[in-house]
DNA sequence: GTCAATACTCGTGTATGCACGAGTGTGCAG
DNA sequence: CTGCACACTCGTGCATACACGAGTATTGAC
C-alpha cells in the first residue's frame, strides 16, 4: 500500500510541529474568524475532513473541542453548527466580560511585577504609533489585554477569559470599525495601565469596566450596521429565499489546488 | 466474530441514553470526585479503555474534554494526568469564583423572574431541614448556587461558572467538613437570597462575595488538615519513599467483576 | 564495574471500517 | 391529488489497525 507516506502534493500543510488535531482546530477557528464559516452554518465531519485532507478523527477532536468552548453547538438535526449570536447574547457576553476584565485589571494592579509593568507601558507606546488599520489596532488591543490577564497571576481567571474571548470571532468585524473607536480606546487603555502602574486596584477595575462598557456600545453599533447591511443584500439578491441549500458545491473553503 | 453485539456481561453499564463518550466523561469525573484518581496521577487511554470496557475513541474524547476544562493537564512524560492543585491555585480559584459568583448574584437580583425567586426560597427552606451529613449539605448547596446562576440569565456567565466549578472535585473533601460551616453557610445563603428577593444587586453581590470568601477560609482549613493527615500517613507507612511505582497492578479502579 | 548503544515496550496520533439512526425522497394505494 | 409506507442516503458514534516516538531495559565494549 502506498499510504505509508502521507505524500500530500499540496505545499499548504505548513502547520507547526503540532498534530493534525490542533491544526484542524486552528483552521476551523480561522475559517470562523474569516467568515468562511458563518454563524448558524452546519459543520459536518466528512466535509471538513475532505477540505483539510485528513481523516475524520482529528477533525472530530477539533470539533468537540470547539463545542466544549462554545464555538460550535448542537445543531437541530443532531450534528454541530457554528454558534449563533443574537443581540441579547452579545449583551450577556459583555456583561460577563466586564466582570472578568475588571477583576483582571484589579488583580494586575495588585500583583504585576516590574517586568510586566514595563511590558504594559511599551505595548501602550506601540499602540500610540499605530496606523489607521482596524486589524492592526485589534491585534495590539488583544495583546495588551492578554498582558493584563497574565499580570493578574491567576490561572483560573486567565482560562476563563481566554475561553470567553474565543467567542469574539463570532461577533463579526472588530469594534475598531466603529468611527473614532481607536482614539477613545487608546485613552481608556491609558487609564487602565496608569491605574495598574499606580497599584490602585479599585481604579484599575473601574477603568477596565468602563472600557468594556464602551466596547459594548461600539459592538452594538457595528453589529446592528452589519445586520442591516446583510438584510439589504439579502433582499436585493433573492426575492424568495429558497430553503433548499442542498446543492453540490457548498460553502466550505475551496481549498482545492486546482 | 461475536463483536456485532456488545454483549457486556456486567450489569454496570447503566448509562443514560447518551453515548459512551459522555458516559466515560462521567465515570472519569466520578473517579476524580471519589478520589480513585488522585491529583497528579497519570491517566492513560488504554488503561481507562480497559477499565470501562470500551474502545479508546470515546475515552480519548472524554479525556480531551477534561483537558479543555482543566481537569487533566499535560503530564511531564507527554500524556495526561489529573491536574495538581497547590494552595496558591486554591487562592486563585476562589478569587475568580468570588468575582463570578458576585456577578451572578447581582444579575440574579436584577433578572430573576417570580418562578425563580420561588424556587430559590424553597431550596433555602429545604436546606434548613437538612441532617448533619456533609454530603447532603454539599449537594443542596450546589443546587442553590446553580439556581442563582440560572436566575442571572447570562449564558456566558453560566458557562464560565460551570467550567470553573468543575475544578472543585480536585480540591478534596467538601468545605462542609469544617466544623460549624453548615450553620454559617446557611446564614450566608439566606442573606444572598434575601438580597435577590429584594431586587438589590449591590447587596446580593456583596453577600455572595462574602460567602465565597468564607468558603475559601473553610477550604483552606480542610485542605491543610488533609495535607497534614496525608503527610502523617505517609511517614508512618513507608520510611523511604521508593520512586519506582512501575509494578503490575496500578491504582485505577479495580472494576473487575472478579 | 561503568558507560554507551541498541532493541523493545508502550502510549499516543491518525486512519479506516462498520453499524445505527434520523431525515428524505419515492412509489403505491386510496 | 393526497397520504402513508418503505427504502435509501448520509452523518455520527464506536471500534480496530497501524505507525511513530519517547522512555527503558538489556547487552556489549572498554
């Protein structure tokens, strides 16, 4: 048999030294981030398996993991589908996040060591010199928040926050697409970091909570706008939304080399 | 081959209608709760597979799930082992829990509907008439807290709290083994529920946080006592702790019918 | 006797095969 | 034309097979 050697002709399996399972997880995660997999869409093992050119086993593991994290949920038909968010869920998300981020900031103010404080300051500096691209801002923003979580020195809080933030890609475009959000966010980040440097837990928590509340408002703006745009696109394209989507070539990433 | 039909002679596969994977998860969870699997102990797929008389596939899924939840962690040798807790981790656990429980109580005070308030009151009533058994108290306590989480009407908070509480079995005996804990806890529970009934979020949060802080203190008492007792037992039994534990029959549940 | 190299054991990662069950389309009877 | 029953499709759950790699024991040389 010639299946001793994987022998993938494609050169696109540039995954790190980790296993196919983790790789599949990353690919699915990216597919959700990029919008290739839309919320509510059904995700089936054979399909993903064919897409990634690996067997169902690692795909299965990746999907179960995403299910455990809440990115995938039980589909009505019995399988799994990309989790659906409604505006209420977004409100719940930010309420939880406000609590956790506030606690993280407070703990960081109490527990951060000198190195961590230095890193926070330098990340903040880097954010001041950022171009106008929402993606760049989003990435640095994520880095800063992650550093705050680390500085809190609380493994459970860290894990809870990471799990919670996994849900962000489902919300759509970043909040930095809201006009003027970057400047305001920078101001808020400065307040949080200043309170951490001053070792003032109460102030750090208050600043962090305020930051998240504002992020929530921006999120609502962006999402409602997205929903409106999508509705317009839909009504413009197909007058009667046919329920049968069971054709041959489905949505999933056409990763075929051809 | 006769493997068309599972044909398990034992009558102990009384699992609910769910699949073997969930069943394996429950069994492992129980094994950890019961102390059959001790923290730090290595857990290997073939072993569990043989124990539960199912193939490695569902065992694997259960273990990955527990890993995602933090109950299992990477073992030095490359496999998985039951997560180890130290006193610092317990402190971190309760700090996170205090934040989440406080938020849950506050949200419950704001969002609980009449039915939920009634259920809370009746659970509290039931707790007043409980016998002295720590197990009974622990179970009702869990029920009350779960009802508060539900009443908060926040799916993300609910999931975060459930994931966090998964870690409790690793901490050992329940805090109701601390003398006098049951009475104090009942008083604290009454305060939380009263604040929720009064629709006072700030008071509910304060009461919940106080409750968790006290639970933390009881936990520290119980755990330090356990550690001391274990140390005594160890030093009494074997003067020189041999490192080679690689014998034939290992710890895992001797579920053999023989 | 000690060190090093080799062979072996065993656990994990992945692939594949098979059975069951739900959803669906089709054909027949009314 | 409508309703029901049967067969089919397909996705999931589980089991088994195989390869790789890390750790370990054994054996040989110095």
